[in-house]
C-alpha cells in the first residue's frame, strides 16, 4: 500500500515545460538532480549555508536544497545546464574558466547562477556589489579573488554572448 500522496506541479525548466507528479516533501534540489538528472546543481550542505544548490527561480537566485518543489509550481527555473547557448558557454561560464575561478568545481554552478542573478538585476554592479551578492556562496578551494575577477570581466563586457539564449 502506497501512503505517499503525489501532487501535480507544472514547471518550466531550462526552457522546457514539464508537468510532474511529486510528493509533498520533495525539495527542488531532489527534483532537479534525482528526478530530472540535472546534476550540475550540487548538494553541499542541505541547510542553505553553502549555495552550491543555487538555481534561478523566476530570475531570482534561490537555494534549491531548502525549497520544496511544490513551492515552485508555475515557476521558470534555470539551472547551470540551462545557461549554455547555441553558440557555446554562457559568458560567465567561460570567464570562470579563463580567470581560473574554480578548482574542484563543486561550488562553481551555484557561484555562476548567483553571479548571473546579480548582473541581471544590476548590470552596473561594482566589485563591492558582486562581493556582497556572492556572500551566501562558499568556496573552500580558491578564495574569492578569481571568482570576483571573472564576474567583473563579464560585467565590463569583456565576454560577448555567442548565439541566442535557449
């Protein structure tokens, strides 16, 4: 006998609309990683401290480990996999590579998604704005100098978008 109740949820994930049946206690992180195979979103802490699970929900950076998937019903979600364009990597992804802003890479998807939200909200963000915006994302390998340099390079327009967004 199945005692788990499933609820309908409609989500647009990386541009594709999905109608799914999910249990009430499923987190957005579990839905993305376990149900949809979008493993770029990482589980680092399960309590909203590290930011490795950050995705964009209706354009806002959210930590998916502490959000129920049902709360996202009707939302548009973008994961790190959804940033790649037809022409290649998103400028932030390329800048992180070029500026050596990653080592182990575990925090990188969350850092990039948070950086995208910062620059989308404030295209003229300065270094202090970027540092403040990234404060909820932890990196245990690189420190933050190279990460901030990569985001600043995109902010300054050093990386042009190739192709169209998905």
